C-alpha cells in the first residue's frame, strides 16, 4: 500500500497573528512557520501504518511557494519516504487544492490519502471531502482510530452522541482528528538523513489543470479586544452586578 499525506505550511500555532494594515491578509514576513498540526497527526498515522508493515511507502505532498520545502524536509525527517512540492505562488481555494491533489493522487497511484481535517489558518474543513468527491472514493472524516485489514478499513469517528465506527473500502480519503495519535519528534540522525531523501518540485503550470478562483477575500480583520474581568470582594457584590449590569453585558 502507498499512502499519500497532504501537508500544509501554516503560521506556527504558538505565534501571535498580526493582520496587515491594509486588511489584505495576515503578516507572514519574519514569522515562524510550521506544519499544520492536524497534518502532523495524519503523517504520524501513515508512519505507524508503515511500521506495522501495512504500508510500504509514505509520500508527502504540499502545494505552495518554494518555502514549503522546509515543511516537507521536516516531514522527511519525521520518517516520510519521499516528498512532492507543487510549486505555486498563488493562494488557491479548497476546490482548486482538491483538484491538484487529485492529479497527484492518481499520478502516484496512492491507495490511501491521509490529511488533517482542517488547516488552522483557514479552518475551512472542506478539502478532504472535495478530494474524495472528485476522485469518487469513499471518505472517512474526523478519524480518531484507524484499523486496516487487507483492502478494508474501519474508522472510528467522534460524534455528538459518542463514537461512530464505519467500514470503508480502499482506496479512500481519510481526514484525521486530534485524538488519533501523538506526533513524534524528529531525531538528529533522521534530520541529517532527510537532506538526502527525494524531494520533487513540480511547477503547477506543468499539470495543465483548469483552475479558476472561486472565492474572493474582501478583508481580514483582527477580533475586537475583550475587556478584562473584574474581581469582586463578596457574593453580595456579584449579585448586585448581575442585577444591575446584566442587561449591559
């Protein structure tokens, strides 16, 4: 089995986001970037499936500018076998990303596509579902447990009422949730080995895909600053504020 893992380069989740003065986007200059946390979980699950000898090869793919090679090298250091960068300076919507991933999936003849349920920058939660629809493959979203036996796969999903376990036939697309696993850290020897692993750069224009913008971002604004809380000396003061200031709140 060959597993394709889609990863995205995003602003590090521990970095404070700053909106550009013209509201055209968020500031990316001199900002620490990292792999999308949900995609790290997807990669970790792929590596575990390879360690169980269920998968033979793990290939990671990213779509974006040249700087994404850093994210891919990190994925190679974690244990991926090969990496593919679809090089483009244009920020594409979820549908276009799904179309690009469809092309790479068929080109690589992948049996399973793993990706995070969403990216922490856009929070769209659309690309896995769109990719499955375009490929015509079964899909399992928000996976918290994956069991594979031959060409069959059982995926446990967390839903409002508890746990939902579904059977999916391969090939399939699976999006991963937080509770699926705990991603590993890259060791120094593996970081050195990653420099020698194959990383293919494919210009997006060479794929001859018909892509057009479907969404236009009009403005990005920072959330309003919340007022700080107030410490009260007694329960009586609390009751007084609830009675007299509840309508204002």
